């Protein structure tokens, strides 16, 4: 029996497996691909590792460092292993069933760290109708074609969504000589980090805010897309136009990949789409921990790796004590202009990093936790940028009941 089975070989899973091994646990890392790193190997742009490694790296460089550490520690890794199910036989025994080219296997473990990442929204999920033609890709699919296989998906591009992945793909297409004709954003503000929004200005790419693509037309391949303006309530105004293109890229956000967790009875937070967790990143099923984009959609891979380490520390405590011994959990609740947050329950036994996103952009604000008297001033908050705030053990201890996090104007 293993102490911990890590499901997912992206940055969260690798960081979790490394930390668990360093803590003396018997670890197995499972990943469905024949290479480790998740999406990092196809992210050839810089901007990774600034917090985690204290230097700027590309995605492949970030993944390589974690892979080398796995080798140094001799962590057992099984690739081409697709997990089919998780069985929770008891708090101290779980069974993970996976299939690989060698067959179907069951492995017994005391704990699980679930780091299976997220999936992309596709065209039908965001209401795009029309002809079923070639030339429609998610941003991740296009990135894989270009950066893993060296294939250009098209020459005249329209991108739906101004999140970081969509903006990075706009630059990637422009650098390869394609014409990015527009980035279409439903909201009245861009969805990406400031440094990525600058890409549009650098490459003179039009950005249409408060617009959406509603229809695709073509014979065999995309020929044009219909764009409609929306009002402040995101309702169509009737103002519309067509853009000719041969490729439509969908970058409409990510959804935590939690199907297996739902099947085993893990409670899901509708706001994050990921599990409800305590400050050890343990889910509602004892001994199952979660990290990375399977927990909450992060904007920085550094936070993903950090969460992997936190989950490993939780697994270590669970194995040593045959469970998490906290007797009193303090609920962390969403208040004004807080769209989502994690973790959801605090013990008051340790310092905790809170990961949160706001609902709308604001300037000159205070992040407040009224019940414990904590207040942090910030010049600006944006839905695209994760708020990462530390609550000290002594601060949490002041709470008599639940703690509310809110973002309010100064």
C-alpha cells in the first residue's frame, strides 16, 4: 500500500509528489500522458517560475526542473496511466483503478492527491452555432498543434476570449506570420493579466469588449463569424457585424476536471467548480486532497505548484495521525465583490494562504476580514488576477465564528 497516490503529472502533481517524497512518504505518481508537465511543455513563452523558483522561465524549463527533482528523489512515476475510478473503502484505505498499455490495475493507498487540472470550454458551451466546419479550435488545441507538433492551424484568426491563454495565442499567431483579425471579449473589461493585455497593443490587434461570437459560417472550413454587441447585462443589443477568417480560436475559460471526485462523493463549490477544502487542501472525503486547477483556476503556475506542496503536507499529517485531527473548523465565506475563494475551512492551527478572485475590477480598495480585524489596501483588483493573501494563525484565532472576506472601496 502507498502512503499517497498523486493523480496528474502537471506542475501541481509533480510538486506534490516531490514534497511528499521529501517528507518521507511512499509515493506513486500517475499521469495519462507519456510525458510529464501537463500543459507546460507547450507553453514555450516566458513568465513562469518568478515566485516558485525566483527566476523567469519558460513552461518547458519549469517542467524540466520538477522532472529532474523527481528523478533525484527516485519517485515512482507511471505514464500512459488513465485513472478510471477512485474507491473510498475507508478513511485509511482508497483504491485507484487505472488503465495503461499493460492492462488494468488497482493500487491501494492511504491518501490521494488529486491534481488532474482543468478542461477548456468549447464552442457549444458558449452558445456559438452555425456550420460544422474545420478551423475551430480551443486555445489549448491550437497551442498543442503549434508548439508540440509544429503545425499552423490557420492564417486569418479570430480569438474568442481575452484571458491569458487567448492573449498569449494571439502573440504566438502574430509571431508566426498569421493575421489576428480580432480578439472578442464578452465582458466590458479584458480578462488577462496586464502584461498579456499589452500584447494586443504591441501587435496592433483589435480588441472588441462587450461583444460575443454567435455564429460560424463556411463550406468545409470557417469562412466568417458573426459578432454581436452586448449591453451591461450581457444581452444582445442587435448591433452585429461579420469578420472573415479561416480559423476561430475559443479561449473562453477553464473548468476544473473533477468528474472522478464527484463520483466518489466529494462536495463541489459551485463558485470555483472545484472541491470544498480545508486549509490542508483536504476535500470532504477524508484522505483525498486536491491541488492546482482541479481546485481553483489559477493565473500563475507558481501558485499551482505551491498548492501541490500544501496538499503533500496535508497528506503527511493524515498518514502520521490517521486523519486530520482538527476539532474546530472555521468557515471562510465570500463577501462583497468576492467571486470565489479557497480554502473554505480554516483550523486556526497554522498560517494559511487564501486564493481568491473578485467579481469586478475596482481601484483603491481594501480587502477586509471584519470578524478578525484584518485589512489590506490594494491599488487595483481585477477578475483576471488571483488575490493571494496570508492569514496568520494568531489572526484566525480571533474568530468567534465564520470569517468573511470582502473587497470594498476605500
